[in-house]
């Protein structure tokens, strides 16, 4: 590439940012989002810096991104943020990547791929309208996970559409719907160990969105 622009990234700055965010959102955990090659800064560099700054886990968009981190020696939890194609699942299992589920189809595909007690997070669509289970399907999906020896409910989450607009009431509307889902899960006997909703803007501007962990991308860079 004959490009004359470059970026110099200080891994110490990423580490500092994660430490600052962690202090702000505590006791919630920080999971650093390092998808898209760490927002272009280098996924392995970003992952190591984030862990040094206190990130409890990492988030990626694709199985291949998680595999690349493992190949570089990165340890600790790595969550893949959306359902993945069937042919990517064996690598996800082999490299101990926590997976996102919003359909019984993905649970069946995981079982067929040989998963045993594999940690999954259920993603609920509370209004982002990109991916996720309908709110009224969350209990049924969690029942299916509990009934399957292939998978274990390790978390439940949603994604905020407009958290970067602090005055927009839509975020509270989404969180109200999410709280209803959490209550329904509890009533049905499901206690997901990790509950999360916040991206960077959610974590910083909406304290009620912090729950047990936050997924910060842009703010760590
Ligand atoms: C990319 C992504 C994030 C991080 O968003 P930022 O605004 O960069 O903090 C969080 N959650 C999900 C599901 C994402 O896809």
C-alpha cells in the first residue's frame, strides 16, 4: 500500500483508558472490544494492553478473530458477539471462545459440533434491531440451553442503539425492556452469571446500564 498516513498507538494509553473505565464502572467488569483488528490499532496489542489495564475479558465479532488472539497466546475469556456460521463452530470450541446464542438452531449446531457444557451468552434484541432473540423468546431459549448438555448459560445481554445520545429516552426504554427479560428469566429459574448491556457510551453515560460487565470498544482507544 502506497499510503503516507500512519497511526502511532501507545499501548500504555489503552491500558490507562481501561484502568480509568474500570474504576468508573466498578464493581462491573470491563470486557474490551477488540474486533476489527482492535478498531484498526492491532487486536493483539489492544488485547494485551486491555488485560494489563484490568479488563476481565475480551469481545470479538468473528471466531477467526478469537482464534488469532489465542494463536498469539492471549488467555482469558473471549466472547464472540453474534451467532456464527456452523463451519466456524469447531474452531470456536477448540479455542475456548464463549459464544453468543439467539436461536435454538445455534444450540443444535453447537451440539452437532461436539460442544459439552460450553459457555454461551443469550443476546436479546431490546430495540437495536440488528441481531438477537425477541424479548418474549428469551425464557424459552434459556430453557433450551438448560436442557442441553452441549451448552451452559453463562450470560445474557443486549445492545443499546443510541447510548451516545444521553438525552434520548430510547436507552431507558431499552433498559426497561431488558429488566423485564431479566425478571422473567429469574422467575423461570435462570440466573445468568453475567448480565451486560453497555457499549462505551452506555458504560459512561448511563450508570444503570452497567450491570455485571460493560463491553467497551471505542472508549479504550
Ligand atoms: C462493537 C460492539 C461494542 C462496542 O461498542 P463501542 O461503542 O465501540 O464501545 C459493544 N457491544 C457490541 C455487541 C458490539 O458489537
